[in-house]
């Protein structure tokens, strides 16, 4: 008799069983029909098929997320409200909008692949990037082709509906802590305690007459071990499985092999009645692993340098109260504060423009350098740079330190630099895992032929005690701690890689004006035709537009508080500025830019800023340079270890003063392009170059150098095209900071050695067969913590000795 069997139909998208009688079918002419459990899954498949993206289904057997409601109707209509959309967007312009979505349904590599290929699904989506750990999607789109509502609906249609909460985006709620590991510890601890109680008979030895109790207790311990294996150890097992699927071996692979080995061996002995199994060792192993993981997480959270780094981020803002202006930390800005931004200055908070006109360069946000014209009342986003006369703004949102930090670390401005220590740590951790697996296999084979009773213990112990994670942890925690110490000493580095590059420096190049000289203490004198009161106000209004130290000194010397808003502004890097004030064209700058037509310039031992009004030469400001205190001693210290050079755009009036410090390595009348070329020549000769400038005419050289350092007297003039920022009051500490960078790198290398010694001792013990897996599970997190504490402790210790800072 023929038996009829019902064919099982699964959904082509999410892999679920198609239990409904109303199964939807998608027919293709060139392949078999596709079956779907609901209209939602069918809709997602149709979208992917129409865009030629069905390779998504090759990444996993069940990559899709079940979607039961493809029709959204007016559910997301609130996103059409401009005020609501503006509160959610990170950035908005007529051609580009940016937003960060929280998407809880991100769960695998298929999700990442699909979400980072959204641009193929809909015109207008420019880029999308997934942060898998935070389950976030950073989306950039063109509002001319797709609205925010349409973008959200697209995500919802393909099964990745974002979590939208206005309170969360406005910072009124805090992210809930993940307590899953606490729950796992509780469940595993309960099971482990009861397993050990039930194993007391084995510990003390029961007579053969009690075989029935022994069997009963063995089955009870096996049942109690199931939650330990399938729930408590699930994180390790799942991580190892996903790693192997991606053809990568991570640290959880040997750990999972050890757990599976104990579970399999114990299950075999229980089923075959050949022994009590290792259920107590398995439960104790998982419990100690989870406790170690929790302790590590708590320790790393307490030692986290990321929050401190953002809080030390030195950007300040010039706040205006009445006719007085003062600099305050960005973090102290509040809504409705009135701030002033100079030419080339960075807008530090989302603000409303109060001045009549502004030219905003959003290249640090969008990568496009074409300035955008803004008018009074327009919203200007944080990260924009004013490319013209100074403007005043009304703060609309408190400044976001992390957002500005993100701009400073924008990958669009990163240079390709290799960091040997980081590369060594990554490679060593990867190969160490392969070595551990090989050693564990060899150990098992050896004891199989020598003493089978020790084989499983030795095999499992090797897998547990080996810990390359200690090697990979030493780098971020050492560098992070060093960044915190630097920050407390008013030296701010862009990222940990800067410290590694700073440790390799062999040649230091200095700018002169604003770097070696101290503009605030300079003596100013005007040489030329007397200026009328009206002309003095014009000149003061021009000087007020620039953040160059000489312009600021001239503005201060003129002593005119009320500046006239110019109708036109243009600055030529390394040359000067041209401004139209009350219909008058005024130029200030170099002799070539604003000097007399006959070129006859009276030179003295000072810096000179030339002035023309309506193209008529009126004279020049003679500014007697005042060099920074302790400059001679600083240069002598640096010359002992590094080659020194001087690049200046000024005339060589100070050459006799500087020659004892730099010798013949002085170059004057240098344009920004010439400075960049000089750094390139040094690098081609094999030198690792540190460029120290004031961030105005040195931008190209700062970016080209191995480390670009901006020295500033006033942090509100911070120039982000650099790798590090140093408060001018700590300039004489530069040798200490460079030396401390070298020490930090050496601490990383020392922590490698400590970890290797630990692993050598631990593995030797494990291979001998005398190290139980439970003790190995305790030693593994202890090793990680010991390396981290060694790195952080040693860095703090040397930080106190070398930086000599009371609050290190």
C-alpha cells in the first residue's frame, strides 16, 4: 500500500514552516516557485529579487527575519513632521541627511550584508554602516530622492524596523544595562551547587551496595547540567559557531571545545554506566568562566578611557555676554547661549545663525568642501566650519562631546599609517589560537597512549588555560590609560595610534609665529601714516575676523570692542585677508599681499603686518616677538635625541636669535606648500617627522607629517586637521610626552612578555595532566585581569614619574 507523505514547505525568506493553508507563492520564469509563510516575507524577497540581491540568502540558511505586516499605512507618518525629523537627524542639508538608528533585530552577518547594501534597494540612499556590537545603523541619504519616512519604511519592509524614541534621541533616557550574564551566573551557580551536593557520595566513596543511588544521582546531575550547557555556556558555543561559519578562529573556539569535550565525555559515562562523569567539573568550569567574564566586564568598565577621553576633549567656545566675550568649555554650553565663531572656526553645537550671512564648510561632516551659504535664522549643525568673517550664533542644543570627537576621528581624514605594535598583537593572538588547538590535540594523543585517565583532563585544561586575549587587551588599555594621563596634562591625542607614532619620532619641525613666539606678550607699534578713528575701527573690524595670533594681537592693541560686520571677506592662506567694511576695501597681511607697490619695505627685528585701505598703502604693524619662556632649555633637551628644523613664513629677522637653537636648519619665507614639501623630503630620507605648528598656515604640513601637533594658547581656535593638540602652557613638557609615549609602547611589549610567561607556565602544568579544568577556568580570567592591571598600573606609575602631574 502506498503511503502518502505531506511535503514540508518552508519559507524561502525566514525558513519558517509554512503552516497556513494560504501559502503565498512567488513565481519566476527561470527557477522553481518560491513559497512564503506570509505576505511580509514575500515582499522582502520581491524587493531583493528585483534588485538582483538574492545572494543575501547564500550567507545563511535562515538569514531573513519574519515579517508579518508589510503594510505600514500611516504608522510612520509622524516622520513627515519637519520638527520631529530635525530632532532625530544628526545632520541635514538640501543634499545630505545623516541619522543613526537603533535596530535590535540585527543578529548575524546576513543582517550586516543587507543593511550595508541598502543603496542598491532605493535611490537616494548614499551609504549605510552597521555597528554590530551596538546594533546601530548609520544611514546617509539624499532628501531630494528619499524622505526620512520612506527610509524607515524601507527598513521596516525588509525586517529591520528601527527603534524610534524621541526621548532617547534627546538624551532623556538611559540605556538599560544588560543583565543576561547575571542571570546566567545565577542559573549556573544554582545548578553547580546542587550538582556538587549530589556528587558528595562520589567524593567520599559509596559502597557497591548503593549502586542504585549512584545511578540516580548520576542522572540527576546530568539533568542539572543541561541548563548549564545549553544556557550558561550558550554564549561561548554560539560565538564559536559563528566564528567558524565565517572561517575565523576566535578565543571562544578552544573554550567551546573544552566545554563540549567535558559534556560529551560525561554524557558517555552516564549513559554507559562506566563512571560518574565530569558534571561537577563542567558546571564549575562554566560558572567560573561566567564569573570571570562578569569581573572582566566590570573591571574594563571602571578602567574605560573612552568616556574620560571625550570629557577631556579640549574644544572650547567663545561665549558673548553683553559686550564681553570669554572662552568656556564646550560641555558647559547651554541652550540659548550666544557664541562667536571666527574665520576657520568650528561650530561646536547645533545653533541658529544671528549674523546676516555665513559661509559654512561641512567637509568634516560630509567630505564636501564647497561652502554652504547660510542666512540669519538658519540652523547650522555642529561640525560646520565658518569660512569668512566672524559670526554669532544662538545655541539650540547642548554640544555633544562624543559627536565632535567622532568628527575629529572621521575616517575621511585619516592617513594611511602602519602601527607595528598593533599589527603584532593582532597577528600573535590569531596564531596563538591555532597553536593552542594543535597543542591540545598533541596532548590528548600523548596521554591516550600513556595514561587514558588523564587524557580528558589534560586536553580540556590546555584549551582553558591558554589565553591570547590577554595579549590583545594590553594594547587598548595601555594606550587608553596613556591618553587619559595625557589629557589630564592638557595634551590631547586623536587616537591610540598617535601615541605609537609619537614613540618613533626622529625629526621635529617647528613653525615660528604662534608656536615658538607668544603673541599675547608681543609689543605692537604702527609704522606709517596716522590712522583716523574711523579707520582704526575699520582695521579692528578686519583683524577681528581672523584667529591668527598676530591679528588677535593687533585687535587687542587697537582696543576697539565694537566691530563692524563686513560685507565681504576673503582669506588667502599664508598671505593675508581682504575685507570690505562700509564700502572700503581693506587688506592686511604680508608685503607681497598688502605692502607698498614699489616693494620698498623697512625691515626691523620684528614681524610685520602690512595694511592697505582702498588699495592705498598706509603702513605696517611692527610686532616685536616675545619667545616662550624656557624655549632655550626646551630646545637643548630635544636636540639631545632628535633632529630639529624651523619653518617660518616670516622674514629672517630673528635668524641671529634662533641660530644657536636650530643651526642651519632654518627656512624663512615658507609658503604652506613649501612647508608640506619640506616634510615630504624628510620622510623620503627615512625620518619620522613631528610637525609642531599653530594650525593656521601649517595644515598641509601637519597632515603630511607622521604626527601633526597643534600648539595653542586658546583652545577655541582648535584646528582639527592634526593628530594632537597641546596647551601652550605645557609646551616645555613636550620631551616628557614623547618619552612617555615610548614608555607606553614598551609597557605593551612587557605585557606581551608577562602573558607569554603565564601561558608557558600554565600550559606546561596543563600538559602534565595535573591541572583540572576548573582551576584552568579560574586562571584564564585571572590572567587577563593580571595583564590589564599590569598595563594600567605600570602606565600610571610611569605617568606620575615622567609627567609629574599631581592628578594622574
